[in-house]
């Protein structure tokens, strides 16, 4: 029974350990810049602390051969070794009794001895060494000389008459007996900085209630997970002008094509079950990759043979045209305001059944245009022209545009980037959309790392000069 309990407990302990490592890993990814700073600061603090508190000590010593006056001449060497051993053993008692201290202090003309005195004998020999340690080399030497002169007189009352024959003497010491080791303290400080960094990273990751897995949302809401897209760094080719993150590039299709097709399959099931033909793709925060995900989802549906229209519904910061490399003189707002016709803003992507309704930036009245009957009529018209209409909207936590679009559309898909938005922010976005009555089709996890997303391969292309799938455009992101 005991072995069964142990075997049952082991998996839980292992899972907890993995969670700790996962929290630290996520903290490192977010706060990697903190490590060199804290390590350098603590290393410097350790170095300067050691330098500031360092007090040199100087040790003067003298070695002797000990001999004793004994009537047993045949065992003289034995008695000498014994005497040396006894001297070293009794020395602490002589010092603590204050007898020798008093004699030496009177000899030097001071009230207290300015040094630490010690003695030791060499094992199995008659060698005996006296040492005097002080912060001042001359004081150490003076104390040693006084001890040499007075110690035999004091020891005679305890172990009898002895004779010390000097063999070696240090003289006035010139080098400290405790040489400075500032770098060791710097190393200790660096280690302390590294430990503190890991602790901060761990606490940081615990307090950041971001979406890291399906379980983080599954515990809070009952929304379908359509799948996950991997974190896939893409190398920018210097000799190529094609830097898009679309499935039309072979390298992109190789990395995210399979998981995107799995997402497409699950989404089509939801669309057909709900009889939905128009839906939005949004996110809770900017930078989660909703625009790129919407574009690739539209391409994937087109590759399956569906007729698809992708609408750049972000009237404040449109980016679909740039993503596809389309140069347009008119945008969605111009179409709604009657400045151009539909044929002037609708572009067919080469070799696909996908058409893109582009947008232009710096619109002054996006809320009014989105709420207008003209927007409703336009989306109804587009529904009659394609199997599916996909609208890329602004992040729903940044402004009300997404909820306004929900009045004209049938469904919504949320893009949730791993370890980016807080769980509370994502849930709030779902709730604001649900209040409009729109059908929430599910969510797509984006830029997923360290876990399987269904395609069984990992990619690594370096660190500089690369694009990363799913980063999105605008709203504070860097433009290149």
C-alpha cells in the first residue's frame, strides 16, 4: 500500500517541478535584460564591499626545536617530542589565564597585547612554532620577540624546564598573511545577483496571468479552441523583395501551412454548423498577429476552393494592403463615402480565389462609418459575391470598432497570442462581443512555443534580420 501511495504522489510532484521551470523560462523570456544588470550590480557591490572592509593582517613567526632537561638520556628524542606537544597544548591555557599576556604587556610597556598569539607543534617531531598576528607588521614582530623571551619562563611552572633552540624566523613581515581576494567576493555577488534574478523572474511570471495554454481559458470560459500557430522566425532574404508572412511564400507554408489547414478544417465545421458566411477576426490587444492570421486564414480557405473576400476593417490603421503588397488609391472609407466604386477597392490575389478590399490610413470618422447603414449594405453585397467574407477589425480592448462590426457580421474569431494578453483582458473581449449577440466561433492561439501544434517540426533560423510570424502591424508596433 505504501508503494502505491508513493507512485501516485510522484507524478504530481513532477508536474509541480515542471511548472516551476516553466514559470522561470517564461520570466527569462520577458526579463532577460534584467539578468546582466543585476549580476553586474551585485558583482560590483561584492567587489567594493570586500575592498572597503579589507583589513590586512601580518604574521610574524619563529620555529624552534624543543628539548627538555631529563635524566633519561636514552629517550631524549621522545621527551622532546612530548614536550613540544605539551607546549602547543598548554599554550591556549597559558594565554587565556592572562599570565603570559601580562608578562608580555609589561615587557612591551603597553596595557594590552596588540596581536594574536598562537602556537603549534609539528606532528611526531620536536618542532614548535610560535606566531604573532597583528594589523601592524612591526607590532606583530615585537610581540613575537617578547613571547620568545618570556614564554619558557611561564611554561616552566606547568611542564617543567624546557630549552628552545631557534631554527627559523620570519623577521618583520612584509606581505599580509590574508592577501586580498576581492574577485571571490565579486563572484559571490554575481551568484547572488543571478539567484535574485531567477527569483524575480519566477515571481513575475506567477503574477502575469497571461494565456499560456488552452487550460488558461478553458478554466474560465467555454469557447472552442480552433488550434494553434507556432512561433516561427522567418529569415529575410537580402536578394528578395518578398518579405510577406503569407502562405503564398513557400517557406511560410512550410512552417505554418499544416496547423493553418487544421484550423481551417475546424473553422469550416463551425461555420457550416452555424450557417455563417461572414465573420470578423480580432484580438484583445495590438501585436497579437490578428491581421496576418486573418490573411492566411483567408488564403487557406481560398486554397480549399472557397471564394473569399478579405476586408480591411481597420479604418484607423489599415495594414492588409501592405501585407499583400497592394498599392491602392482608394480604401474602404472612400467606398463608403461614395468617392469610388467597389471595383476600385477590390483586388484579386494572384492565382487564388481570394479578393481583398483594401483600406487607407488616417480616417477621421471611423466610428460613424462602421455604424452606418452603408457599411451594413456593403457587407450584405459582399456576402452575395463570395462564400465567405472575413473582416479584419481593430483590437476589441483598444476601441469599440470590433463591437460595432459585430452588428453587421454573423461570427467572430479571436486571435490570442501566447503569454501576451492577460486572461482577464481576453475574457473581457469575449464578453463584450457576446453582449452584441454575435456567434463566437472560437479562438486561435498564436506564436505558440515549447509545445506541439500538430505538425511535429521545430524551426530555428537565428536571431537578427528576421521576421516573426504573427506579430501584426500598427498600434505602437515598429514599422520598417
